[in-house]
C-alpha cells in the first residue's frame, strides 16, 4: 500500500511539472501596463500654478507652431467626479467655418526636451465620451510621435518620422492610427474587437518602443482600463537615429470629415520614458 501511495504521489508531481511546462509554452505572460514599469515622468496639466483652470490663450502659448482650434474649440473645466482638478473639454466643431475646412476639434504638440534620448515611452490619460456620442466618422486622440521635422507627422507616409494616435473607428471600435515610413498610413486594430464605452471615463495607456535603425524591432502597445488590447511588434517605426521620440501629438477630433457635433473630455497627460 505504501508503495502504491508513493507511486501515486510521484505521478501527481510529474503531471504537475508537465502541466506547468505545457502551460508556459501556450500561455503568454501578461504584460504589465506601462505606467507600472516606467520611472516617474512629466505631466501636462491644465491648471495654473495656483490651481486655477488655464485659459485657451494660455494653452495656445504652451503649444508649438503646429496648433489649431485651441482658441475656438477648447476650454478647461472641472472633472465631474472630482478625481482630478481640471480636464480639457474639446468641441468637435470646425476650426474656421468661414474657410469651409474639414479641420476640426484641436491639435497641438507637447515636446519635453528630456525625452530626446529615450528609446521607449509611455503616455497615459483618461477620456470621456458622452452617452449620446455617435461613431459615424473615425476620430483621433492623443498619441506618441517622433520626428526631426514635426510637419512630417501629418503625412500618411512620412519620410523619416512616426506618429501613433489613439482613436475610434466608425463602428465605435478602438484602435491606433499609425503613420510611419513606407506605410501609407493604416488602422491598427486589436485581435479581439474592443469597443469604446460611453458615459464613463476610460483609462488609456500607450507604449512605443523605437526600432533599431535598419531593423524591424519596434513595438506598439495599447491598454484599455488596464487590459492589454494591442501588442504589435516587429515594426520599422523609423529609418535613422535622428528620428527620436519627440513627445505627444494631441490631436482630438474627427479624422476626415465632421460628423455630428460632440464634446470630448481628456484628463492631463502623463508622459514617462526610459
């Protein structure tokens, strides 16, 4: 009897070891959200030094030469749930109705000098879409970019730059609008469709790892409320070492044509790098 029990115990241990080995091959270890893996960074707040909301003209003064819509379509307001002091509310309306342009919402860049030598970065913020928000037209939200010439990030196929904007599709699905050399621009979707919730805040985390120039080893990741939804590797995000991580391209609006009038609220941006 003792011999039988000993053999049964040994068999159980063996099965446990074999099961662990098989699981380790099949199951991919979870990747922690990038905010938990990166050192502390900088936050782009919407407050003055004494805690008051910034005016639109102050936002414009903090932006670079690539800017639109801040004076007409942006204002800093209180966050309803009081979890942070102030958030940016963007009206998805034409920038200049007299010109009949399709450009809408707001667009600006945030370029901290300290990020220049980083090889990867993590951008995090929260987004609120109202209950009546409609997804008739594709739209974009802030994302990371790298370029020696900032004008390149608006090209579908930049010469040597990249921009990865978070966004929504026409069906309300989440994804990434990717611009990189020799790509003609494309929409990166999760393996399993992820839909944008409405009527509540959504926490966004985006990670970009630069490729080694001449090699396809760049990486893009996107988390929705702490859940990894996109994990795409093997990417040539840049051609040369001069195309470094530059900062945040904060475009908020419809991607092509203006759909229904709407408002989007975005929390302050946290930018971390290493």
